[in-house]
């Protein structure tokens, strides 16, 4: 199949034929090919432009998941309205062709809802302003409108459990001496 062309007529009346060039927009990959490093630049309309990633395209946003190449343009446009978050995103993962997860620098995964994504991104900006990303966490779940769930790293969870146990022991000790 021949690549798309643009045909026009010059002011002298001679026809002009030029190939239509597509600009790369994202680097999509499936979850299986992402592990092997198999990604390729695609245009905003989802067309694969090259079978490998030239160095000049390494800075494009990476999208992962079935159907991501088709939904990426709209999602990345929405994400661009939140530059404080967009700058931290290493990859956007389309889950079940319905909603997005963000993989941020530092290993934090943000689970976005299927609907009200803008509300969730606004909440994420507010949490970031409270230094949430500087804490020892691995995930932020924003899928439910009425709550935010944060998952601690294994080390942070163990330290928290130890602190709670120590506080309980101290409370029991003080209760025994008061009697």
C-alpha cells in the first residue's frame, strides 16, 4: 500500500504531489513487549511510524496497554493541562481499554478512575503540593471519588507496624503502673 499523499495545484497550474508526513506522538507498547523493550513511535491517529525507536524519539511519552495507541492523544492532551504531574510521568498505562494508570518517576503508580479523570488529576496536584511524593509510598489510588488510598512501601509499612506495636506496649505499661 502506498503512503498517503497530498495533491495540490501550483499557481502556474502544474500539479504538485507530496507525501503526507506524520509526526510521532507517543511510544506505545503492550505489557508483554514493554518488558522486552519493544516499542515503536506512532502518530496521533495511532499509525505506527517505525518498527524501532530512533534516539530522537526517546523523549516521547510512553503509553502501554491494548488500545492505548488509539486513546493516547486525548488522554495526553488532558494530562498536558496538569504540567506538574505530566513532567513526572514515565508511562501511561491503559487498563482494560477503560481507564489510565500513571507510572511516575520514583516508582509511584497512580490509579485514575474511568470517569472524572480531571477531578482525580486535580486531587493529585493538591496531594503533590502537600509533599505526598516525597514519602515512602508505591501507589496512590484515586479511583473512588470520596477517598484517596495510599499504599506504603514494604519498608514503610513494616516501620509503621513496629511503631504502632511500640506505642501499644508503652500504653499497656503505663496502664499497669497507674493501677
